């Protein structure tokens, strides 16, 4: 994951961006709309491997940081991820100011904080614990164990989206998810759910994908709600 502060410090480490003025201008319009109208935007950056998607996506992130957005970056890996470090869980940790090395104590403190500040409701706490890789407390374990796998996945998405939307009401949010062509069905459903629910909050979600294996049609079928969508090929 990449937090706002680390993203800002990385602005000066980029190679110069050459020949992408059209794409930058289009993203600028989406970013301005997100901030001025306080409405969510989904930008899909699509291209062949090695064509420079990552460099352009990082430029978009730098632009968002300069405009004061809280910035988060996660990767979808082709070979899977370490336990608890898939894209939705990594994004949850980043939103809570945690990283992959944060211990259970730090995670429990973060979960308690978001509950006390009203970012999630108490029913979401068990799902947040799961996203953070925390054991369920005795008071929640039996209820969590009784749920079906699909109910748990839906609960986890609800908890993650609640944190995103409540965060955005305090401070505009930029999220970059790279390489969604590697994403499994559950991750794609999470991306679609985020997209549907950010239509009325200042969140700009950028996803990169290769043309081969592009999952955009799958996201369309899942339904993206009223959130503005822009595809940059």
C-alpha cells in the first residue's frame, strides 16, 4: 500500500512523463469534477503490457496528492498475495494508516478507533477484524462462524466501503488499484461495489488493466451504479 505522505515524497523520484498530455488533461477533468461536485469518479487506464500504464497512473496519483487528496495504492498480483494482503485487505490497512508489518495490537487499536468515530457500525466490526487478519473476539466468534462464505464477503465489502465513504466525507480520497486483469471474482465484485457506492462522495478510483484479460465487461455486468466512468485506452 502507499499512503498519502509516501506518495507525496515519491513525486520527485519519477522519470519525466512524455507524450501523455491528452490523458493527463482528461484525468484533470475527472479530478476537478470529483472535487467540485463531490461526486465519485472511476477511471480505467487500459493498455498493453509495458506501454507505461504504471507511470501514467503514478502521475495521476501525484496530481491527486498535489490537490490535497488522501492517496492509497494497492496491487493485484498474478501469483497471489501473502495471507491477508490481497488488494481489499491491503486497501483496508492503508485507509486505517496501517501497513503490511503492523502488528495485531496496532490493528486492534485502529479497528476500535474507526468504531468509536462512527466510520463503521458495530455489526461491521467482525468483518473489519477479518479484513485486518485479527482473531474474532469471543462475543463475535459464534456469529461470524455461523455465516456463509458469501455473507462474510458481503459484510467485508460493506465494512470497507463504509470506511472509504466516511473518510471521503472528511477528506477527498484517491485510490489506485493496479493490474485488475489479475483480479479474482471476489476482488472484482469489491471494486464494483466501491464504484457503485462512491457516486455521492469525493472519491476518485483509478484502475489499470491490460487489454488482454481486461475485466471491464465483468464490472459492467456487476453494475457500476451512477458513478461516472472514464476509460483511457
